[in-house]
């Protein structure tokens, strides 16, 4: 058996490799760039490029690529070989600092939301030295940012790095006010838990809806789903365990800290959680993780589904974004310590997050908005579309004491008594966990639970970092001018609690009564769909905040609005066209074939004995015929609605029509198809059922 520490990070040009292969002077200069954001010298880049090439070639590399994250939501790469011609007719392997620092991929075919015209092809990739290069097959992958010829960000990494820089700037101002001069950098860190489904490759190939859209568009409820709660944390099946074992090995080679794996609630659903890392690195790692999951699954005759709601009626898949703020000296700024009531610095950072989440509920909702996630948010396994925060009993009591200027009694430590002498005794946590909360405090971090499983975590963390940076800026502006720092600090914390306590909710987020209370009594936002929330990206307060911190330009924000809505529209249109196609060419013919067999059976029976009523066959034929007519009518209606979209030029109007007309008509078409599935002989049904898909991996 391989020893994990021996091969962990073996495919990564990480700090250990750099220290071993770079001169002390070059290494220290590069570390200064990584740790403090110092300017990168070209001579250092040349030395790093040479060492990187030698290491990669020694590991079998023939090519390199600038690996980036365009606005498609997935990664992109253009491969160039290391070879250069030599005078003797052969080749030599070369790689310069210039090639490391900058690449020039064609930018014309990536989504730009109007930032680029189709004929304007030039784009640039720029090396991100804070994220280690890695090997993928025979290619050295160099994480990079991606921008247009005019300098506009055409990717998710650039705004993410900008948001981290903005938060670092404002957090340092706050720390200096508390007399902390040692900290040079404040970084956010993330541990994204990844949920996914596994189905067999054979069944996947038989389902056009899953192949084209990533989810099932038809499917009757199986006799058994997740009602028994027997899959959650259950024994992992051997085939799945083999997949997980190889997945871990491949991720560990790439330096990805895969930690926890288990069965999730729905049949065929699983989860993988890593140890947290710096946000931009965690974002890179999560993109790599999703790619590796799909590749490893294929080797095991499986398909990994990352869609947020691949099956109706059972849990969908999310991606819980565990977010915290730490200093380069190792202090977690969201750690309450033993006495959170007395920890003024912690309370101020906590209040900054509370204020940020309340002030920018819309941006957090927008950051997770996709057509797929719209199916999941508000269902009974996911938080609702209403953003709220869970703090727990102890912190809630602390904040109430501060707001009301009353003594804080503290929370008594309660020892757990399990009634069995041999079991260990331990103190109960001061608060329970709340899995229904969209944004829950879990000890020294916040868990943002609204992200969809296929989402890049960059979007959510851009908005979260930026909103918290804005809160910290407001605090720093006021406190730096205060005559009495402690008095001003206390009043600021009290005011934040009073003004923003409406965002704090520790109860059941799945309860319909909460949605009513949230919207009608507390005035919280409830944007159910992508079409509802996206226009608010361009609200004046959001544009002002994001541009003032230089996270986005106004043009970049408008481009994100266009791209996200266009993606929403295209996604649903592909799904609707697939539904029409499957209904007309697979489902309806299958029903008719079975009905014809029933009619033939009835005729045969009557030919034997004319007194036989054949009530079963005739009754079923009538039901199936009626359903076939209904399917044909609903398919034609959906088809006509899709054609009507061609006359709409405005992307916002198109999104509204899709929300109000196309999606309901898709639901209307699905109903008779799913009912017909329950009446049609299995040998005639044209593709695997939910029962087959959810319980097919053995």
C-alpha cells in the first residue's frame, strides 16, 4: 500500500519543490510576491520558469497550459509544447519567464456579455503565483487570470483576487486600531463540501435528458426513495468505495486536502469535503476536484452527476461554503475564544459579517443563481431562497446583552450523560447546528449553504468578501476619527446589532411560517428564481459598493448580468427542446406500442371467447390513449412557446418569459409522461426509470 505522505502533492510545483529547486534569493523574492503581493521581477520569473519546466519534464510533461476559469463556469486550457528547434535539426525543451507570466488565448468565443465584439479576438492570461502549478497527464497546468485586450476581467479568478485584496485592506485597518502591528496580511479561507450523484454509465447513455442537460426531465416517483433515511451515512457500496479510493489518491497527488467522504441522504448521492485553504486556492481545487470526480467515475463505469437537482422528489446537491477570516500570524478572526462577550475584536468582525449579509442579501442570492439551483433552493433539503443567519444560543445571548446593555450571564457547560458507564463523558456544545440556515455560524467560521453543486465557489466568495470589506471600511472610517475608541467601538457594535438583528434567525428555515415572517414582518428579500434576482445586480447600491472596492468595473458588472441571464435562458431552452424531442420520439411511441399490444391481446381473447369483456385491456388502452393525446398537445404548446422566444431581443424579458411560461409548460408536459410511465409495461418504456437510476450502482 502506498504511503499517503510520500505521494501527497507529488504532481504539484509546491513550496517544497520551489525551495529545493530555486536559489535562496529567487525563492525569497517569490515568497514575498506570494505572501505580501510584492511586484514580480522578470529575472525571478525566468528562474521559476526554468525550474518549473525541468520539474515538469522530469515528471513526463511535454506541454504546458495557462489554466483559467472563464465565465462559462468551467475551466479552459490551450496547450503548447516545450519544444523549440535546435540548429542540429532536433529540438530542445524551453520555457521562459515571459511564457510563464503571460499567455494569449483567443478571447472571441468565450462569454463576454458585451465586453468584447466577436471580431476582437485577443485576450491575455496572467500567472497567479499564489496558486501552485500542477501536472495533469503530460501537461503542466499554470493557474492564471484571464482578461481582454482592454484589461476587463473575463474570468472568475480576477474579481475573486480583487475581493480578497479589498477585504485584506480594510481588515488591516481594523487590526491596526486594536494595536496589532504584526499582521501583514488577512486572508479568507474556504472549505467547500461537494455533493454529487453516481449512476451507471450504461443507464446514463440511455437517457438523453441526462446526457444533454445533466438532469432527468421525466421520471415517475419510485416505490422507494429516501423515506427510510437508510442511505445517509450508510455502508458505502464496494463499487462506490473503489471510486472514492481512487478519487482520493488522484486528489492527494494534486495536493487537494480531501478529508471526509460519506453517503448523503438521497439514494446514489454522496459527499466529499476537503480541509479548508486560502479562498482562491480552494476555488482552483474545487474546479479540479469536479473534473477529477468525473474522470475517475468514468474509469469505474460510472457517471458523476453534479447538477443541483438531477432527480425530482429526492434531495438535490449543494456545495457548502465554509468561510472564515485569518491573519498571516495564524489568528482566526472569527474564533470567539473562551469569552466572546469580552472579545471586542471578534465581536466587531462578527458584526461586520452580520451587517454585510443583511445589507447585501441580494448579492448573496445572486451569487448562487442558476437555472439548476432554482430547482433546489427552498426544497426540503436546501435552505430557502430567503437569506438569513444562524448564530446559536450563546452568541445570540451575547448580542442581546450588548444591545440591551444588560449583564451577560454566560452559558453553563453541560456534561453529556449517555447512561452507559463505559462511554466517555464530554461537554455538550453551547449551541446546536442548524442545517436549514442559509448562512450558519459553526464555531469559528460561517457555512454558506446556498451554493449549487455545479457552481464555481468564486462567485459566492467574491460577493461575501466584498460585502464584508464594505462593512469593515465603514467601521474603520468611523473609528479612526473617534475621540474615544472604546466608547465608539461599543456604540458601533450595539448599533449594528440593533439595525441588523432582523437577518438573524435560529429556527427552522424549512417552515412556511418562517418565509411569511421573513418577508412580511422582517422585510427580508425572497427572490425565488434567477430571473427574479439577477436584475438587482445592477442596483445602484450594489454597483457603488463593488466598483468602490475595485472588485468590478461597471462594465464588468453589466457583462455578468448579461452572461448569467443568457446562461439561464440557454439552459432552460435546451431542457425544453430535449423534453419535446423525448416526448415525441421516445415516450409517445412507447405508449402507443404498448397500447397496440393491449388491443391485440384483447382482440385475441375475444376471438377465443366473444363473451370475454377485456375490461382491463380496454380500460388501460383508453387511459394510455388519453395520455398520448395530452402529451402531444402539451409538447406542441411547449414547442410553440419556444418558437415565440425568437422574437424577443431583450435578455431580461426573455428570462421572464422562460420563468413565467416555458418552465410551467415543461411541468405540464412532464405530468402526463410520468403518469404514463406508471401504466406502461417496463419492456416498452424507452429509458431507465428512477428506480433503476437511483438503485443501479451495486
